[in-house]
């Protein structure tokens, strides 16, 4: 497995992480995802981590990087499907996933993305990077 | 990785196959999926195979089994995201995936499921198994 598939769901992109992440795979995912955000004009990215039993600082940093890159490209990122034990471990390790929004599952994550898309002022046009 | 995550998307379930399938994983997926169809009252199952470079007779049989089981539980199955090279190989091998509906991507697969759900007679109630 050399890349993680990115699925398009309407205006959003969905990534399901099922395999052990390593450096090269994380870089490929970042490349693919940023390209897809631009080519599909996606407004949001959903990252499902329900298959992960462990979220360590490497995964946490990768998620934060993806969220930052997506934000610059004007797309919101929501991490969904976190296992209860992962949430416990993250807090115990002092990893609070700064800058990452979470939701219980894909449905709720899409609701969150839709709500944040609607709350933006439609007259303001695209956000400027300052 | 001992199981493949099943994501709920409204009335549908989405499975992304990213890892090499083997007997036990396929059985676990069948168990999980049939359970989820019942517990979430799903009307459709989307199986994304965009990460697969090869679909052999084992995978073909697994997909056909899942589609048959889902059908008995009154849910339609659509396989989405097939790579062009996979389609070529399947035809060359004489594997035509009988009983399996396909769509280009998740969005089109969901359209297909929605359309087939609407075309059913709402007064007829649940289908009977004969």
C-alpha cells in the first residue's frame, strides 16, 4: 500500500486511515490531499481514525499539519471516529490536538462542516491569508 | 489491522478497502457489515476499491457474497472507485462480477442508491424473501 485513497463526498473529502502511518505515507497523503482540495474545490476534509488504536505524537503532528494546509487552502478539517481509549490516552499524554476539530462520526463531522460553511459571510468572498 | 472500519453516511454504509484481504479479514468484514446493516437500518452499502491494484477471484467472490448478504437484509450494494486497469483485467480474466453494481465514485454510487431507493414502491413495505 503506497497511498491512502481520498474519497469525494459532495463538497467534502474523506480520508480513512487504516494502515500504520510512516513518514513517506504521511507525505504522500499531504501531497494528494492538498492537490485534491484544489482540483475538487473541496470546502472540508474529514479524516476518519476509527481504525486507529493508538494516536501518538507523530500522528497528532500529521493531523495538525493536514489541518493547517487545508486551512490555508480554505478548507476545514474535522477528525472523526476517535476511539474512547484514544481520547483517554491523548489527554493522559498531554496531547490535546491543538487546531484540530473533532466529531463523533462522519455524519456529525459533515454536519459540522456544513454548519461552519453556512455561518461564513457569503459576501466576503474567499478568506485572505494575512 | 484486524478489521476494516465501516462508516455511516446517512442511510448508507461506506467501506474502504485499503489492505490486502485474507480469509479472516473478509469474514470479519462480513460479520461487521451485516451487523451494522441491521443495527443502523442501512438501505445501501458502498464499497470503495480505489486502493486496490488487483481484484482477483477471491476479492470478486467476497464482494459478491457481501452484496448477496446485504440484499437479503434489504440493502443495495454498489462497488465504487474501480481503477481502469482493474476493469481491464477483470474482463480479460472472464470475471464479470455478477450481481454487483458499480459506480465511478462514491458520489455517483450514492446517487445510484438514492435513485433505487426512491424507485421502490413505498406502499409495498419490506421485501419478502421467497
